[in-house]
């Protein structure tokens, strides 16, 4: 029996020592994390201070920071750090340019590919940041149609908005439900809640609607006519964007098709005419041709992008 108690006691002591050891390790890990966090914050402040003396660089950095805030790219639930984004962009661009310059034995072509890689990073970030804005824009006609139907039933703007928010999809639903909760709980005044929600929506028509919603709550009026105007405007705007997209879709398809044909021909020639492809890598004239081809591709992509750009405001 004594042996059993000794074993139990030894086990308890071993467990206590093990837990103390773990606590010590966790504490040291936390301390290292805090030290690294303090160093990174200090370094970021120093970089911010240096950037503040260069206006153009500061504007570009602020633009990237705003895109990252709106982007779906997250690290631990938080937006990516702008300097981490620049580090990844720079390393990827340098690696892509170096690999191609070695493969083609052409330094200028490698530099051009580095520029293209960096541009593609910004283009993807901008596209991703605007994805939420596009989703909200596409939902506005259905939102106003649903709202006007509920308003005709309840004759109460806030109650109609509450019922409408329950029947639409995200991301608009989340913002509207937050807005309604703030009003019902009294956490913010009507003006404060509207200002905060307008900053989240990033849609001019919905921002204007919230101003009209405030006027309706305060002073009343013919809200049905106001909503009907928003229904007509949102549908007309969506039709215009769809028409514009349809007109420019052909140019995009032709561009991507020709680029696909070009890469297919290059791959085929490499397999069937290796001597000719070798000339593009070793001879000075071949190197110039490669640079010209890449430059033409860049120009075509840029022109296509400008032609297919759709102004959603």
C-alpha cells in the first residue's frame, strides 16, 4: 500500500514539475514574441518616418495599405502588413526575372519580366480589394426592390429595412444588420451610425440612400417615390455596366486567345525547331527579338486593360 502511495506521490510531483516547465517555456516563448513584435514595430515606424519625407512613395504606400484593408487576403484574421506585401512582391519579382534571364540568357528580358510580375501583384490586389465592392453593387437593385415592397407593407422605414436585411445576402447583409443593431441598442446616434455604415459600404448609391433614410426617419415624406427612384437608377446603372462589359469582352477574349496561340507556337517550335529557338537565346539579334516580343505583349495587355476598364461610379 505504501508503494502505491509513493508511486502516486511521485506521479503528482512529476506532473507539477512538468507543468512548471511548460509554464516556463510558454513564458520564454511569449517574451521572445514580445521582443520580436517590439522590434518589428520599431522598424516599421522608422520606415514610415523615412517614407513621410518622400511624397510619391508615401502616396503609393498609402494606396497599397488601403487596398490591403479592403482585400480578402488575411493573416490571422487581420489585413496583410503593407511591408510584408512589398517584401513578397520584391522577392517574387526578382526570382522570376532572374530565372527568365538565365533561361533566355537575356538580362533586359529578365528586367521586363520582373516589372510584369510586380504589376501583376498590384493588379491582383486591386481586383481582390474591389471584389466586395462589385458584389455590393450587383445586390443594390434587388435590395431596393425588396425594401420598397416591405415599406409598402409596414409603412415604417426602419422596420422595412430590418426585414430587408434578413432576406439579402452578404456582404451587404452584415453591414445593414450592424447598422440596425446600433440604432436599436442606442449605442450610436442616428447620424453616427449612418456615417460609420457609409464608410463600410463603399458604394455611392447606398451612401446617398442612407442620407435619404435619415431624412425619412427625422422628417418623414414620400419614401416610396424615393425608393422607386433608387430602384430605377440601380437597374439602369447595372444595365450600363453589363453593356459596357459585353462590348469589351470580345477584346479581352481575342487578346488572351492570341497570347495562348503565341505560347503554343513557342512551345511547338522549341520541340520541333530547337536550332531556331537556340538562336533567340545566343545571338544578339535573337535577344533583341525576344525583348521586342515581351514589350509588345506588355503594350497589348496595357491597352486591353484600359479598353476594358469599366467605371462603376
